[in-house]
C-alpha cells in the first residue's frame, strides 16, 4: 500500500518541478536537477508549514499536475498504438517470410531472384548504417559513443526546459 503512495508522490514532485522553473548552471541555463531540487524543497516546506498543505499545493501547482497527468495518459495511449502497429508489422513480416521460404522450396521463385533481392538489401544496409552514424554522431567526431549520448541528453534537457513541455509526452 505504501509503494503506490511514494510512486504517486514522486510523480507529483516531478510535475511540480516542471511548473517551477529555476535558473542555475554555469552559464545561467536552467538545469533539470536544480528545478527538481527546488520543487522538492518547496513541496517539503509547504507540507511542513502550511495548515492546508494539499490544498495549497494544488492551488499553486494544480495546472502543471493536470498537464503532467494528461501527458502521461497521452503517452500511454501513444505507446499502446505503437505496440499495436508494431505487432501488426511483425506479424506481416513473419507471414511474408514464411511465404517466401515456402515459395523458394516449392520452386515457385528462382533462387537467382532471391540472391538479387538479398544483394539489394545488403547495399541498403550499408547506406542505412552511414545515415545512422551521421544522425547519432552529435559531437561530429566520426564515432558514436557515450560522449554523443551525453550531448544528446543535454540537448534534450535544454529542449524540455525551454519549451516547458510535459516530460511524459
């Protein structure tokens, strides 16, 4: 019974963090860790000092909490939709693959045609790998590594903090 309460409290604190922008960091940028820390401090102070803490928190941060929960609901629906579509694509690919194998074994398709198709797939694979490297190499050093992941995380954090979008979207 206590675990869902703490999970709900953590989600509420995160929603409060999105509603209380704070500035910090070395160049005056808004940092998510500072926002979370200040929102948690504000919430704890309100809970300790207020006679009506829940009412005060809802009055102050109710709009952002509703936006956060609405974003969570939209994220859940979008996730279910993606899962439904991806399962359909997976089933279609499996059935097509089984049909292709059966057609080759039964002699309906010549093996030369399959070899030509596989050669085209391999050439597209190398093109796709090059595109992925160009896309995910954020610091343009020619390698995709943990530095690129750190730079991507910083860019995402900056985008979230500047646009004030619900993180659950």
